[in-house]
C-alpha cells in the first residue's frame, strides 16, 4: 500500500508470517479427523454391518480383514475426497482414529470378487441402511425434507434421472467413443432431489444411447427399491428427466407402477417437433402467463402456456399434459431455427400431474428444478465416479456402487448431524471445513480423546455433529 506525503511515496511494510521450522517427527497429531464422523455414521445407520453380512462369503476361511469393513472404508475414503484405491493410505496410516484398514492389494481383491449377484446384494445393504437413516431423521429431526419449487414445497419425493459422460484416458472394458467425440463411459444415475442422496446408477459403455427406454426403466426401478416401504407405498413420487426420458415405453412404465401401489408421476422434457412448433404459433397471446423463478417471484421475460389438446399424443399415457415456456435467450444460448425466427427460446415438457394439483406455472418451475441434478453429478464426480480405477468392467461397476454409498454418507451427515449453511453444503465445503480438520489424539482417564484446535472456525459444528451422532437411535440387533 502506498501513501503520499509532500509529493513523496512510501511503501508500508506488510506484516510477515511467523518463521517456521519444519520437521517430520510429530506424535499424536492426525489429519482428516472429521472423516471419522462418516465412519461412525456408517456404523450408526447399519451400513457397515449390512455390508459385512452381504460380503461374508468373500472372507477367505474367516481370516483377514472383514470384507464389509473394507467396503465401508472405501466408501468413507471416497466421501472424504479420495480418488484412487491407494488413497486408503490416508485412513490406514492413522490407526489411532480409523483402526486397522486393509492394504491396497486386499481392497483390490475385494472389488475383483464383486460380480453382478454380489453387486445386487450391496444395493440391498445400502437400502437397509437408508431405511435406518430415514427413521433416525424422523425421530431426531423433522424427517426427510421436501424438495422446493416456485417458493413452495413439492409434495412427496422427487427422483431426478440423468446421464453423464466419464472420460477414460486408457483402454477399459466396455469403454467406447461417446456422442461428443470423447472416449469412456456413459452411466445413467438417479438422485433424490429432497436430500441429494444417490439412489441408483448403472455403468454403461460410452456409446450407450441417451434415450434408451430400457435403461430409463431399470435405473428408476433400482431407485424405487432403495426407498423404504413406508415411503414407497404411501407417498407421491415424481420422476423427472430431460427429453431423453420421453420415450413412450418409459412413461407407460411409470404410469403402470401405480397398479403396484406406487404413486409415481412423471415430468420429462420433450423435443420441439414440427407439430409442437405449429401448436405454439397457433396459441393466442392471452393464454401465455408469466413464468416463475425458484423463489416464487416472477421470472423476467419468460412466459408459460399449456399445449394440451393441441398436439396428438396417441400412445402416451392418458392424462399426459404438454407445457411450453418461452423466454428471451441469454447471450450465447444455442437456438434452433424456430427460436431464431420467433426471437425467443422455447422449452417443452410432459407431465401427468393432474390440473387440480398445480397450475402450468408451478409445474413448469417444478420441472425446471430438474437442473439441480447437474450439481449432484458434478459433486458425484469428486466423490468417486469421476474416474474408474480398473480395466475390468465389474470392478468399475462395484466402484460406482461404493461411490453412491459415499454420496449417501455425505447426504445423511447433512440431514442428521448438521445445521444452517453446512446442512446445505456441497462436498467440497464439507471436506474443507469438517472432514479434513487436523486434531491431536490424547489418552487419559481410560479414554481416547480427539482434540480439535480451539482456533478452528468450525470446531463447534464438528463437535456438535459428533454429539448428535452419539445420540442417534441404533437399529435393534
């Protein structure tokens, strides 16, 4: 900083940092101490014990590390930000906090032993833990929060389905060229908008179709199997996708689920085809109404109208509605020739939500909330499935499943243990503030103590989270 005095400039001195003398002989000091919260939460929700039961046949002659513990440690490592199996060293080298952790070769052998049958059992184990976590949320907090749209709560549960591209920089089984000119995988994923939990995911080759109806049926079905019975059969469940989910077979399947007592509805994007363009041009101006933003205020330069009855929907489920939004395009938006002619950007979606359950304005802003799945996928790529460790497809499929468990652990941490800003924080913020904190381990009075620095800004939030964790009701047995 410079100041002027009588025409002369002087530079004020900048305070120097304290001089450090660095050595590698510290004792009783640990890093990533907050990640113990995730490990204990896996125990409290029964995830670790469910994994142990599921993977017990993979334990050779009952010796060595418990395979369920290895799977749990891998999920904790991924939730903590690890990117490779070798990152288990972060947990393994801090035995005072995490106990005995398997070696890298042992973890590799476990993943190599996971076939499709074992993978299905891992999913079932995660569903058992989810049921416990949701019961804990209902007993200690206010239950599973509602998703929001247009300044209102969306009744029931909201499942968001979307695909993403994962680039591979080496030859891996089933990796293939993608439609964007890359090379890798094209997994299809489903997240719960209410909490950010990763409900299901299927690893697919890079050339898998974005709008394959069979995959769009399988992934939501896997997600529904993750929802506890008490919620699956007595709660409205909205399934949202982009236009890739507009296949008739998929929408018919969503409707047919109601015959099994599952109250499912759909809200899916739809291509602006020539019949749709003709219907839009024929709409009188008085049927257009102002669109809403997510906080319930009016959206500037955007309007919504219903096209139901003006487009032929033969073969679609009865009661399917079609709604369109038009708005002034933002700079750089990619516009079709139709949009360029009209001077407005048009987006269309289908829903079978009855007219008595919401206006076109609310349903449109509710559908637009599907965009949050992009945030869940972006965060998921930093929680395991952004890169796959093996050339073997089955190992990578197991890795994906454990990364979904890692995402669940972070979501349950937010729902069960945190408040305020941290209860809505993305993984990066949680890691920086909570999980990666350093601490000192001391022993005294027959207790092992983890002492967080008295100057750490989020020490109280972390301590409170551990206290709430200790008070969570545990599953019987």
